[in-house]
C-alpha cells in the first residue's frame, strides 16, 4: 500500500488504445496518482502533461523488466491485448503471444515488485448460452480469442500476486487518433451516407461506455480490490436495437437499418449469442455506476461536436 501523502504509482499498458486514453485522461487529473503511460510504439496520447510515457513491449520480458526497475509501479492496469476476434482466429500464434505470454510476463514482473495487477478480460470467455453472467459463472469459450483471454485469466488467478480481473463487454467511445470504429460511429456514418446496413438481432450484449470502464478500473485500482469484477453497461441489447437507438438520437433514417440473422454473416470466429453481465458485485463493493446506452450515445455525440470544427 502507498504511504500517507505519497502518490500511488499507476502504470497503464496499452495507453494509446481507447480504454488506455480514457484511463490516462482521468488519472492525470487526480492528485492521488502518479500516472505512467506505456505502449509498444510512440506516444499517441492527446495529453502533454500530468503523466510520463515509456515505450514498453509487453511481449518482451527485458522491455518490461527495464520499465519496472525504473518506475517501480504499485499498480498496473493491463489494457493492452489483441482484440480483433477474427484476426485472433487467423493468427493464433500472434494472439497467444499478445494475450497470454504478455500477461505471464506482467505477472512475473508484479511478483518481483509486489505490484497489484488489474487485468482486463472479456465476455467472450463464455459460450453465450446463459447470459447475462455473474462473476462466478463457468467460462466456456467458443473462439480462439476467448480461449486466449481465459488462459490469461488463469495466469493471473494461479499466481501469488495481488490481483483483480475486470471483465467487460463491447466497449464503445471516442478517442484521439483512433483507427477502429465502434457500433455507434459505424451506424451514424452509414446512415448519414444513406447506406443500407444489415445489423444482427439475435445476439445480446451489455455495451460499455469507455469512460465507465475506465472509472470502474480506477475504483478497483485505488482500493486495490481483489477478485473478479464485471464492469460493463447495464442495458441488455442486440446490435439491431443499438442501431435503432443511435438512429433515433441523431435523427437519422431507421428505414436503412435492416434486421439480420447472425447465420447470414460468414465470420472466421464464432460469437457467443447471449452474453452481458450482472453488475451487483461491482455496484456493491466498488460503487460502480454505469450510464445507460442512451446516455452513452449523448456523451459520445458531445465529444464528436467538440472535436469537429463545424459541430457536425
């Protein structure tokens, strides 16, 4: 634990990603924390102050060891992962290296430094037959991505370190310099371009606003609360329902949204049909309070307006 009047050192992996950027944004403004951002490549964060940046390749033990020796972090929030489900299915070796070997490396570093590790995981460790899920429910992945994330969880839970796992679902949001879209942005742009879109209505998720996930992670990190926590949105929706709500909010043509069955899409990796999470544990222990999906769209819309000169 951190001595009184001394800032807690929190190191974030994958700082250039969506969740990483949200975490650094919150942590750098909190006087209780000394914030260390890390990622494999150059710093792409939109912030210039309130944190330090270190290049760190989590698949390379010597790279991790060097940064840990320099920083001596008290908490690590591990957000970096290979998350493209179909890419993981096609590139299994790369997936395993980034999602499992990297976690084993971090566990080893945390053991040597008495560091608390918060590891990010996913609803894809479940088969989707009985969602929404509680923390205690039995995992049964149906994709290689899911198997890699479950193996990573086991590397954490079987270790001697102090740890927590935050499982999440379908994260959406806006961040600086992002190459990947999300369901809200995809629907908005497609309808603005007057494109007809096919959206599945036989898969259920609890979509998670990136800001909510970041705040949930900070609640775990500040208390160093141990165990598994579901940190997601609360609304159980199909992508089709998410698309309709997005169209409604932005006043776009819902006639362009066509209901589809997941069997009409050919994807290399199988998707669990019904996941989503029950959040009672995170609410009761951490005080976690996620926004609704509609509130999430509103926050995203405000950010879009702030980042677009014309306000469009």
